[in-house]
């Protein structure tokens, strides 16, 4: 329920504040006075789109606030729209996103405008309207259906992607084979290019290397006056006198260490000298191998490790091509199994939907009878489609016959504007009771109706208001007469600026307002008498 609405600097509204009553609130005013602006402001604070055009000319921000209660808890909503284009929404003082705001308000306040009439004429919306009736019964099953639908679509998508991959891969199979065989025949070994380069360098400089190693060995060990022979004499001399001094003993030990280290080096030089046996054939073989490796690196613009990885990738693709049939069978079976689960759940949802539709159909027939559709027939037609979608396999459409003997036809083809307004009112009444919405706002529900039908609509609004708060913007005296609280919106112009205001009407004000709706004047005696009589009959 809404206790208070405050609007500042919104379009033509400078400042407006009023307190709706708990039952039927009727808001009237001349065309252009600002009734639609008021509804737009309320829609905006509840989460509708906002833009800078809503900020009053000359102001730097617009501000709308609603105070009320939801399920017995106090609620304060606010929306601030800055002229810079930003907007800030708060729920009980805390910043919230528009998605959070809409979710909070979806089962609290329901606004019906003329656009909703177009929604009900579109058969694509009929399944959702039907499901909202007793939504507590079908919503859990719809959630399960949605999950199974996504699961099936994912499995089917995986299968379809495999089919596309198979077609593409088979076109590339010869190429994959050629590339794999070429790389595999190279027998690449990680790091071998660097080893080959080092070996080639050794071969090209083998004479110089051999000479240096041979001379080093001779100087170190092979000659009579070699380094090791001289060092051996030194260690022998030091060893003979090392007992006389710790310092000499230390030197003797170091000389021994050096001797053995040089002896090890001499052995390694000897081994290296004996292993150096390079030929022209060796150099040709190494050069040819290195050339093949470098050609592969240039061809793929990759190093050896990357080329080996590419070969493994080609191997996997070729293996996949060979195994496509088994993989197709596995994925097809998986998709079929998930479709069977989806189909089973869709059938279950359809059973529930048929039950709900039957109840909604009966409720609508009663409502329409109350709304002067005494000889009408209403039917919810449910047909099974060939494909299962997110909401199942049902195609739902509302059919109506407004006159005896006429066949049932789609709403869009049979109903007039006034009839559509009453049909929507019936839906709002029924679905609203199912949703337990606390406040319902009707913007120009009276479009296309007049006379006795307007009285019926006014009475229906009054009946709905026995269970929830109603705000109804209207221009018809028949509806205004049923108001428990009546408000008048007026517009004044001062210094080229428009100002919109709203006032709560007492009994006399209500009579004069209704008289004005009748005749355009609140001083016409016959109109005043008609207004009083209309109010009396409404009570």
C-alpha cells in the first residue's frame, strides 16, 4: 500500500505531494493538466526507464519518493534523476539497481496503462498471462522445464558443432595427413638445432681444435719436461720437509691437490684427442640435418617444441576424424536422452497449464459477465506445437465471442477498444488476486467506454478496492462517483512556466468535480444534481 507520493521538478511538476487512501482513489483533471505526468513519475520511481527530459526545465535534478508498506513492513522508495543523465534509486535509504528495484516492486504495485491493452492483443503474451494465474503451481515446474530446455539445447549444440567440425575436418583430412607425415618424418628432438650448430662448429674447426688439445696434453703430461713432471718433483721436495713447518705442510697439501687436478685434466684431454675424428661426410650429414630442421622452423614460424606440439595437435585431429562416428553416436544419444526428459517435463507443464487455463477461463467468464458481457463466450485455446521451447510445447491464445451466435475469434479481431479495456480490467482483477499485489494503478482504464458500461467499470474498481488499494486516473464521472478518495489535478501557468498541483476533494469538491465532468462547469444546477444522484447510486 502507498501512503504518500512526493514529486519534485519532474516535467511540469514543480512540487506535488499527496496521500492516497486505502481503497479506491480516483484522480481526475482536465486534458493536459498532468495526470499522465503523475503516472509516469510513479512508474519511474518503481523502476521504469528515466532520461534527462524528465527533469523540469531550469532544475538540476528531479526527485520522486513513495512511502508505504509491503507485507506489513514500512517501505520508502526514491529515485533521483540528474540533468547530467545519471539516476540514483534507493530502497529504505540503501542504493539499489533498477533490476533490484523492479524485482521488489513487481509484487507490490501494478500499473496498467493503455499499452497493456496492446499486450493482451498479442497472442505471444497469452501463455504468460495464463501462467501468472496460480503461478505458485506452475512456476517451480517452469523453472525445471527451463533448466531441462537449456540442458537439451546445450547437448544439441554440442552435437551440431561436431557435425560442422566433421564436415570441415574431412575437407582438411588430406592436408592434416600431409603435414603430420612431414613433421613426423623429421623425427625432431627438442634442442637438437643448438646441438647441431655446436657440432658443425666443431667439425669446421676440427684441425685447430685437435692441434690445441694435442699440444695442451703434451705440455701438461706427454713431454719429459711437462708440467706434471715438474709439479711432481715440487710435491716430492715439499713432502720431504713438510714435517718441519705447518706452513710448508699446507703448501705441500695444496701442491698435491693441484697435481691431481691437472692429472685429471690431462686424462680428459687425452680422451678428447682420441675422440676427435671428423670427416667431410660427417660435416655434410650434420649440415644436411641442420638445414632440414631450419627449413621446418621457417615453414611454420615456430621453434622445435612448438612444431612438435603442432604435430601432436594434427594427430589428435586425425584421430578425431577416425572416431567421428562413435563420437556422433555418443552425442546424439546424449541429446536424445535429454530431449526425452524435456518432453516429459513439457507434458507435465502442459497438464498443469490446462488445469490453470480451465480455472482462468471460468473466472474470466464470471468477471466478463459482471462487466456487461452477459452473452459473451471466452475460451483459452491451447494447441500443441511441433517444437518444444523454453515454456513447453503449448501455443496459448485467448478467443472471445461478444454476441450470441458469433463464433469464437481472437481478441485482436473481435474486440473494440472499450471491450479490450474491460477485458484487461477483468484480467487485472483475477491475476491481481492471484499475485496478491497490494496496490493497482489504472491509467485511463475508461478508454473507449461510456454510459452504463462506465458505471459497471466503476463498480468493478470499487469491488477490487475492497481487497487492495486502487489509484485510477479517469475522465469519466461514472467512475469518479465510486471514489472513496477523490483527487483533482490542475495546471496553472505563471511567467511562461507550467505548474501542476493536486488536491484532495471533500464531498462538495467531489460533487463539483463530477458536475464539471458532465457539463464543463461546476455551477450548472442540473449537472450538480446529476453528480449528487450519481454519487448516491454508487454508494
